[in-house]
C-alpha cells in the first residue's frame, strides 16, 4: 500500500533511540489512535524532547515573574520584547548551544550565534548587539584549550561576518565543565514597537513560505541529542551538529527586514532546534489551526532526502513564514534580490492537523493541538540542597593582601579576557559606547542619544553552595552591573544550565535557583521576558555546577551620562558604597588562596541591593561620579585593581578597624560599589539620607596601587599580571 | 560633496561610513547595490568594510569581479576618488586598482582593537588635514589585513610616496612591536599612483564620534569634504 502513514515496524529499540519513554510512546499512540510511522515518531521525539517541550522545567519556570510595565511580550515567543520609549522596543533572548559546542566547538558555537540572531530578527528587530556566557573545564584538562580556541573562533567567525557587534560576555573555568562546556549566546535587537512580528498562524488558506538556505542532512536530531547525557561516545555524535553560514544569515536578516517593512507577513518563525517540525507545529499550534506541507517543494541540497530527514534537519539560516494571500510575488522579489531560496511549500488549514505529503503519499497525518498541549509535563522529585556552614573570617587563613591580589588577578576566572573579546568585532555598526572589559557594555541606539546597557552574569560556585542565594545573586549582579554604568535595569533573559533533572539533587538545584531568581526579580522589578533551559549537562553521571546565566538589559536616556570603571584622574576620593562584613565563604580568595571551595555563599539582601543601586544611579546620572565599578568576584581589592588598571591611574587605600584585613579586601559581600568623586562629603551625606552606607576608602593618584601595611604595585605591573595568563595558556602547545 | 557607497551582499560597515560622511559633509551618501551596473554621479566612491559574498574565496576576490566594479574601475581611471576600507581595501587590490594583497594576520586570528598609525604624507586629498609624521589612533577589525607585495612593488610605493599610513607604536616608532598584523613594512594603507585611490585596513569611520572614543579619523573625512566640495 502506498500510504506511508500505515504502521511501520516501530520496535521498542527505535522508540528508545528517539529518546521517548514507553509511557511517552503510549501517549503518542493514544493521540494518533494508531502506531506512528517513522516520520511521525521523529516528530513526536523532537517536539517532546526536553529541549523543545521543557517537560522537566515548565512547572518551575512558571514561578518566575514575567510581567512589568515595560513588558510587551514575555516568554513563549521567539524572544522577549520590552518597551524602551520613543515608540521603540528592545527584543532579546539568550540560548544555549552547549552540547553541539562540546562535540564540534567552532560550528557548535557559530550556529549558536546564528540561532539566537534569528530568534531576534524573526520578531522584526534589527540585531544591534551580541553577548555570550562561556564555561570551560579545568585549564589542565586536555580538551580545554582546543575547546576555548574553537568556541571563540566560532563565535567570532559568525558574529563578525554578519556584522553585529559582540560587545560583552563572561568566561569561567571549572573542572565540573570538563565534559560539558557551556556556550550561551545572547542577541539584542531594536524594533518599532508597533511592528513586532509573532509566530501564531492565522487565516486558513494562507500560503506557507520557506525562505533562506536549502535543507540538508545536517543536524538531524540535534534537539534530541541536546536532551541526553554524554558518555564516552560524545565525539561520535558529530553528525548531529549543524554547519553555519553567516553570509547567508546576513542576507536573510536584510531580506526579512526588507519584507517586514511592508505588510505581507501574517506570522514568521525561524527554523531552529527541530527545524521544519517545530516551526510548523508551533505556528499552527499557537494559531489553533492546521498546516499542510508539500515536502517535494522544500528546497534541498542533497538527493533522495526522506520526509523524516527533511522534517528533522537542523540546517541553518532558514525561516518559515505565513503570508497574506496575493503578496507572494512581492515577497519573492525581495528574496530573489538577496539570492535566497523562496518556496511556497504549503498552506494553513482549519483541520487542526499537520499533514505532510511527499511523492504523492501522505508522509504524516497528526493532530497539532495534542502534539503541543499534551507534551509530557513532569513534576520531577527534588531534594533541597543541604545548607553549608557560614565561614567566619578567622576560619580562613590571612595572607599578605598584595601577594593574594597578584595571585587572584592571574587566576583563570579573573585574568583578562582580552584574548577572547579582541577576536570579536565589538565596534561594527558604530554605536559601541562602552566596549568589553567593563561592568556592562553600552550600545547607543541608532539615531538616538539613549543607549542600552547589556550584561551576562552568573556565579556557579554560589549556586552549587546555596541555589537560592546563587539564583538571587546572579540576577542581582546583572542589575548591579547595569546600574554601575548608569543604566536603569529593565528586564532579563535567563539560560538555565543544569545537570540531569532525573536526579533529585539536580532538580533541587534547579528549583532552588528558580526560587532565588524569583525573589530577586520581584524585589528589583526586573522581570524575565525570555529564556532557555539546557538540562542533561552531565557526563557519566557527573553534572556541571548549576549555572543559571542571566542576561540583563538596561536603559540610559543619554549615552553620554554613562560612566566607566576606569579611574579618571589623580586626587579624587574613592568611596565604597554598601556594607562589608568580610564574607569569605565560597569566595574566589578561599578557592585560589586557601584551595578550598566550602562555606555558604554571601547572602543577598535585596532591599539593600535596591537602595544602594538606586542611590548610586542617581549620583551617576547627576554627573557627580567619575568612575564606578561593582564589587564582585575577588572582592574589594580586585575591584580597586581593575579600576586602576583600566585608567592607568593608581590609588592608595586603607582597611578600617573592625573587619580583619583579608576579609575586608577579599570578602564577596553583595550590593557594593566602588566609585570616585571630587566631593565625597556631600555624596556620603546624600547617600546617608537614602539609608545607604558609604565610607571613604582612599584617594586616586600616582602610578601604583597602595594598601596600608602592604607593598605597592604599579598599575603597569598589575596589567602585566592580569593580561598574561590567557594568551600564555592559549599559546602553549 | 556627494559620495556613493558601493554595497555588496555581505558588506556590513556601510552604515558606519555613511554616518561619518553624513556628519562631516551634511549630505547623505548614495547607496549603490552591487548588481547596478550604472554608477550615479558622485564625487567620491566608497567601498565599505564587511565580508563581501561571505569572503569564502580569497577576501574581496568575488566582489572584485562584480559588474559594479567595472564601473568603479572606469571612474577611478578617469580620476574619481575611491576610498576602500578594510574589505574595501581587499577588493581594490583584487580588482587591480591597488598593488599587493592582504594576507591572513600573522597571529592567524581576527583582531578588533585600537591601533596607532603614522600618517606618511599630507600630500593627498585623503590626508591633507593631517601632518606628515602625525600619530593617530583608529580601530582595526579584520582577520586578513597583513599587507604583502614583492620587494620591487614595496620599493616603488615608498619611492613614489604612495604609502599613506603605517602601523606604529604610540610614540610613532615603525617597528615590529607597533605592527598590528605582520604587514610588510608596517603598511596599513596605500594610494594608487595618482593618489586618487586610497585603500586602508583600519576604520577611520569608527573614530569620528567623541562619544565612542578618539576622533582621529574625522580629519580624513573632513579633508575629503574640503577637497571635493
């Protein structure tokens, strides 16, 4: 018989290879009322993969605050949308490409950038900035150097070619990432707030259009691969990694934006994970409609591709659109101008079904609604992460502050990442006001005085020690970073990177981090508008540190009012804002100097966080602050050294009585800023009125950083130490 | 002055130079799409930075054979000034409007950073607002900016005063330390024989806005506007 929807031989082994459990398969059979064929099984498999269905995380993601006065569109669309005034919207999202990047670092990272760019311009925005957050294994691990080189080259290779500046990011090293690196990419775009494009299909009979690159056999089952643990065979999964073509992406951006300037588009969605399957099913599902596709019309670059392969391919740089009838020719002319494929491959129907035809056969016939709404939802068992003891300063050995500083500035996590960000074009488009290396990047909006401040951050060592504190701290630190440049934080996007959720302790980390993030988002009026979950970051049963990366976006009315962390001139007062108790638990000092990773992380007082930040921002916007830096990894002395190195201006400072010197200089108490001013008395008084503690730390000047009771170090020497590690590491054979 | 910017698929710094020219001349440049075989009337032709045609072949090689480049060559031969920046410089060498070739950086990596440049001559429409020997700062952002030509060509460029800019240290020393990418004799930009065509790897257009940092590139555009208006 010719109808290929007829039951084929679907053995339990084939079901297992598709990552479906027996229960999930039974559910699929019930939905169809028969056994699925291989194509249908493939579609169930990717739609119900962790990557596409969020089946382990959905229950908890709902806890996150997603509403706010500036939110135009929260999670659920391709990206989040916030109002930035003047009729403009910022559209942004962060997404992981962890598993592919470990298997094939250059292409994995490159296509991660390509995918997140598409999520943003799909909604009508011109991308104006890229950021990333990277985690690698121990520098001593044999794979680390090659992975760093490949990932950085891949991010640069793609972002540089499409001409979107890569303005910020972070990069840390820890043995827990030896077998599972993290590559999280974020894109920020700007659109007319009245012209946002969504993905819900509408209008039965409307044509379904395929544009962009051709479909090949690359990336088949990438979403399923990204939803499983690795074992020794990780390298054998290379064929599931897609190959990127940034040139085609650049053309696709220009063609889509040109078409979007008119009114031809009803709905549009990029073909990301699970390619044509997820884009068609999600568009139809959101519109409560059906969709019919003629797979013979899909532009392919390989011969004899099967329906299964076409539907599951993750070939890059492709989009699916639903157009208003009669606008096909106008759209075709635009895509032909940009030399991109354009094919009418189907139509929207009222049937509520996904019907695929090829070679005159029906290749799949399945109801769209249940495929989306009846996706498995798991309430995975979880156990609360045990509390760790709070450390007192006297529990941690004290060493000479300047020798500790030197060691910290050279450690992989604090060493300058210039080697990385100089490989990214961070200037193209001509609006980068603050370049990488500061607290947050500042990117002016084309044709405006105002600017967006952008940052990514997470402190996984806090998250593993206390997920609640760690989750709150990650959110708070991005809020503080944005504040430190003078911006008002608006909203975040989150990238939840965790181990195997089927283990209760991992699920407990996830739940704890979400609760901490929730508290911080609520306290700081800083909602989540988009995000991504990456689970199963685990190899042979060993998970990564819980890493909920936060991408923060803030707004500053006048880019010229933003401040940098660099000391500007000698003779200015250095103020420390916020309270210092000398919290050394889970600090970098503890790890790098004492060789320990124990103790509770610093508590996050969200009330103080907000008070301190709001007061600092007022001072910055009033033009009374010449330099500002948040105090985070490594503590106060590291912050001072970073300000001195950036400005090439030294400083002298002294620790007060009451807190042991090593705890004062290296404690990682939260909610703190260092700033410089010419009128410290008046500023301290104003901050005091706002209930914000501030104390004079010292004075800028000279060529050296000098701390009372220790040797001075020249700013040139500090720079040499801080800049040396990464280039030397990467140059080693 | 009316400038025209030639845009190839994959150009990506056209807006940067568009903004710099508009700010300086008060007149927005025309944008010319690569498939146009007719060039509009213009006082200056600009080939901007980017990755024309993806630069999957040698950088600039595809663009150099684009129909519009025939028209650009004709205009250049009749004396219309042409400015090629970064990928534009690569295209001009591939098109034979400038000698030499841009190889991969000696580090084999893409570099985006500010560099120091020594202005070699003020005797051109491009550099007339600088002093010979002046040290300026401007960003580079390229993977293949390592200028190479045979000794005879290099000697000829030097003898005829056709080297426009050289990479140097902040103090203006032209040496290995100041060489951003391994270029022969630290060459960052060159003229054609009539000094009406300039190709350079650094981005003067990204050093024209005080909000973004140094504005040492402004004099190049101001000089052009002064000379061609």
